[in-house]
C-alpha cells in the first residue's frame, strides 16, 4: 500500500468531491484501490509527461505543480487546451484509449512548473475499474466533468472577445496567472504574447490594481 499517495490524496479530498460530485466514501474507496499501483514521479519545468506522437499509457495525478495540455496544428503552431493543477489527473482520455492499440498520442502534457505526483498505469486502472463498481461511477463522473469543461471552453472561444476569454480564464483558474508564463496563457486564449501584454495592461488600468 502506498501510504504517501493516500496522504497526498487526502489533502485534496474536499475540493475533488465538490469538483466531480462524488461522495467521501467513493473518493476514499477509489484512493485505496489505486494506491497499490501508484508510483511517485518528479519532473522539472519544461519536461514532458506525455509526448505527441508516442502512445499514451500513464495517468499522471498531480500533488504539486501545474501541467499544460495541448497539440500542434497543421502549421506546427502549439495550441493549448487546458491546465491541470494540484489534486487533478493530467490525462488526455482519447489518447489513452487509442494508446491501448498502440496508436500515438495527439496531445502533449508538459510541466509548466516543477511537478510532483504519481503515475497510474492505464491498463491496470482499467482492470480495477472493471472489477469495482465504485471506480466505474467515479470515472464516469470525471468524464462528465471533462465534457462540461470542454463544452464551456468551446462556447468561450467561439462567442467571446479576447478580453472576455481572459476574464473567463481568471475565473476558471484563480491564482494560476501568477504561476505560469504569459506565453502559455496567450496560447490558451488563442492570441499572441504581445496582445496578451496589452490585455493585461488594459485590465490593470480598468481595475486600478496592477497584477504581479
């Protein structure tokens, strides 16, 4: 049994229960089921947890740090899809499913800060899910939360201005702006770093309170 994994998971129990709408009993049961296959990992800022073009086989649960996911478009430009923080699993589900057949991942996962966490082998996780109903319900809730997040992101990108997208980013990821690069935020918003600087200046001027 991986006691450190259980201790780290306990730190984020309340926030995770609220985020994905699961009971305390469900969260604790899933933690105990996953603990035997959880392996600690550490990566430095800028290192990849998952590379595009390589089959994905691992789930990365984060105990500290920020991970960015994205892909490269046809022009080779990096597009950021979302960020993962403490208490979350940095995963790209479709890549994991495709990886079961040896297909390469489309998305990448890169450390925006130094990362500490635990890897969970996807194949073993699936075997546990097949054996335990509590994990089936838990993973369904995670998938539903992910779909809602993607739907909201699609709406934000398609129907709002860059100013509104920045405001939505700050609402969805409170406190994250001070932890990651302006370039990463600009990629997420679909704008240039130069325009990102302009947006921040305008937001600071409007609020009267400069950001760090």
